[in-house]
């Protein structure tokens, strides 16, 4: 089907806020591009840089009402950005990125490998992934940071909950790294389908993975690890739910958070959270439940 491409012309200071706003408004994907033919030179790690004039583009279903989309954006952004929309030609966007997606390490043990390529290190813990239409290829900084944190943990025999599972990449990675069972939760039916498919692709026994919509949770689910890679807004709203699912002494990992949002978000959680990793302006938080 055709897609609608909605572009916001903005500044480097507002680019990440625009990115988050488009994702919160339902964008299937968001890209950031130079809007003024400005060269960028390599920066030191942890010192991300964007173009002074940045174009932030969200991909939406073709029948998206652009007036409603524009009004859904924060007023402060609307006052400082220019938005425009265009219809894209019909393409197989689900596969368009496959030409550029390559195996990549995420820590000392774990590799994320496209399902159509051979793993470069057969002896590693190789997660064979085909995300389909669900978020989570391991290339976004927030997903990479979560995978790196999982790679560090001793997950042997533990239960985990992956809230907002997308492609299932975090739940499946945890199971491959030794977790006993995983509960993967998402509101998107496509995400639940993709998670089951990726678990089967990685030969995960069905009894080790439970995939559910939040409405199907029974309220007594508990785990030694709770991980959620969503966005700051939903993480704030879900704080009571996520804390209620974490056992005493268990670990919580949260991402999808811009660095400037971390301090305010931590105030909504009843366990101490610290910045475990930072990449390209995003952070991953980690804490232990008392």
C-alpha cells in the first residue's frame, strides 16, 4: 500500500523532540536527515551531533489525516517547525531496509543476525532476526543499549518480562542468553505475531515464551528482570505496572528515553534508577528493586 511521509523542518536542538513526537503520534518509522547540505565530521563517542537544519521524517499510513497529525504534536514544536506531507510510491517497505541490515555484535556474547544471512561467528550467541513490521532490529541506540545490558547479566534460570516487545528481540535474546521463561507484552498485534515468529526462528520452545496483549495480563505476573524499551511518556504511565511485576532484588532496565528526560522519569519509579548507558542522546536506565 502507499504511505504518507510527514516531514518536519527543524533545528538540531529540537530534532529528537520531533522524533519522539512523531513516534508518539503513530509513525511506523522516523528518520533524521540534513536539511541544508551541511557536512558533519566524526565526533567522539558520547558526543552526538546533528545538522543545524535537520529534517525529521515520519512514515504513516496513507489515509492519515494530516491536520489531526499536526495538531497532535506539542504546541511548542508546532510554533518552531514547518510540516509538510507527501504520498510515497507503493513499495515493499517491510523489506526495503534488508539491503543495508548486517550482522552486528551487542556485547561480548550476543550477535544480532538477519535471518537471511549466515552468522559471522557461529560459536557466538546468535539471534536470527526478521522483525517484519514490528519495531526492533537492534540498530536503534535504545535497542542496542538494552541488548548490551542483557549480555552483561547472568540470566540463568530467571524469568523476564519484556514490556513493549516489538519484534521480540529483547525477550528472545534473554532466552538465548539463559533465561528460563519470558513474557512478551505489546499492544500491536503485528508485534505479537513477529515475536512468536522470531522465537520459532531461534528454536525457542513454546513453553518458554508467553506472548500477550496488556489486556490479557492477569495482574500476578512477576519476574526477576523487567525490561521496557518504549518512550518516556508510556514509561511514566506504566511505572506502577512495571514496578509491580518486578520481584525484590530483581533488575529493571528501561530505555527509549532521551537524556534530558531521565531525571524526571526516575521520580515516577519506586526503585533507584541510574543511567547505565548513553548513546546518540538516548539513555538506558537500570535499577534493583529493594
